C-alpha cells in the first residue's frame, strides 16, 4: 500500500517558477513530453509510453485504485531504483527546481515520495502540474502582450537582422524559439518544436521580460508564420504596432551573408545530423523544395531561371561552391527585394530610424536603453 508523506513541499506560485527560471523535472511519459513541455524541463518519466497506455486503460475500465496497483506492479525494483537514481541526479544538479506530471496528481506524488523515501530529498512538485502551468502561461500571455514594448528590426534579406538582435539585450528571438530562419529557405536539419512547445517557449521569455520590468526589447520583423509555426495573435498584434528600425547593408554584404547561411551553415547543419553524403542530398532536396514552394510567386520565367542556376551550383558544388551566389543574386533581385519593398511600404508610418548595424546599435542604446550582450559576429 502506497502512503504519501503529508508535508512534502508543493509549489503553488507558478509565476515564481517562470520568473526564477526553475529547472524542472518532467515525470510524464515521453509521448506527452514531446507533444509539449515546460521550456528546459528534463524528461525522466515514471511510466514509459506503453506503461502509461496500460494504466490509462485500467483507469478507464476499473478506476483509480486498480490503475495505481497496476502502475506499481509494472515498475519492478530495479526499474524503480533506476528512476530514483536519475531523479536524484537531477535534484542534486538543480536543487532549486521542482517536478511535475500532467495534472500534479499521482505520478508527481509517487515520484516525489519515492525520491524522498530513498534519499531524504524533499523535492517540490508543481500544484496542478503541466496543465496548470500551461494555463497560467496562456492567461498571462494576454496581459504580457498588452504590456510588451517591442522595437522591431526590419530590413532586406541578408542585412543581418537576426545576428544583430541576438547581440543585443534585451531581445525576443522569435526565429530561435521557432527553430527556423524565418524565410522560404529557413529550415534546419532537425524539426521545429510543436506549436504548443513554441508557444510555451515564447510565453516563458515574454513573461520573463515583462516581469523584469523591462520597458523595451528588440525583436525581428516577422510574418505571422515562422516556418510551420505561427505567432499567437495577441503577441503578433503587439509586434505589428511597434516602432520599426530599418537595418541597412550593401548588396554584396547581403549576398555574402545569405551564402553563409543558406549554403555553408545550412549544409554543415545537415551533414552534422545526417552524415556527409546523406546530409548533402537532404540539404539539396531542401533547397529545391524551398524554391518549388515559391514557384507561383516567382512566376514561371523566374522560377526556371533560378532553378537552372541552383541545379548548376549543386552539380558543381564540390569544385566551386561559390557558384551558389548566382542563384542567390537572382533570388534577391526577383523575389526577396520586391517582396521587401512591398511590405515596407505598409510600415512607413512606423519607421523611426534607418542605418547600418553600428548606427542602429547606437540609436537603440540612446533611445531605448538596449545594450550589446556579446560581441557582434564578424560579417562573412
């Protein structure tokens, strides 16, 4: 018979969990964790996916008591000790953290109790679990969106907007949170987070910014969609009304940066994940698929021209990777620059400054109190 200690700590102030950036222990099954989790949480489950499914069926058919008994039966002593050992490592590494399950119920209580009985560690659990924290973030996001005071960095493709934003504090890195470069060619070798995970990450950072009393922060001028993830409406509405600072760079700098990102960095990413040969093929397929997705907007003539340049560059990549600059130049001229000029005309009334990266940094420092947090990376 499982008995719970009545005085083990429970955290009810979910705002402090976010504000203090607590490192949390997620004891839910892996399938639940992958669907959506607290940013930075470590998943060390009490029950694996199969066990969770079995216990769930018994709960539906026979009730809670029978489900508890099955759960305890499924976890033999060696498995139980392995779980406890892993939880103990986490608790030792993050003594200011806490653990949670989905609703803050049996799984988190059992995990907390076992850890306490075996080690004496009184590790807190979150009241209401992941569900309560997710509900808290959703509720707070509407208030945070009303209080947020972003300054949006706009500019032509390749001017280095993301690079500049990441060099400043405070900032909201939407592309980093969405794990996507934000353009038609912006995919990474690894998948984007789920929409729920993207929202959790976004709401976490936004809540930390507003709770810190930060007046202004810098963010990039994004469309509502970043890859296959979309910015929640309240946040997007606030960004759409923010003052705009236009970052400028000359054409050759832009070509060099896009080559660095779309060719050098992207290929390296794919090959690190998939290996040299498979990675090259996957990267090549990604480029061609990205171009195909904008075929209608390019028009038939431009699409065929750029596609031919891309095919030539892929064939000759090993001998002369700089061949890629030919299709990049055509893509800038025939697609990105035209689209940028159209979009910027709709923001004219919000533009407060234009300049290169040094001038923009100085302007943001003087007028909005932003400051460099790292040395800016050298332009390629």
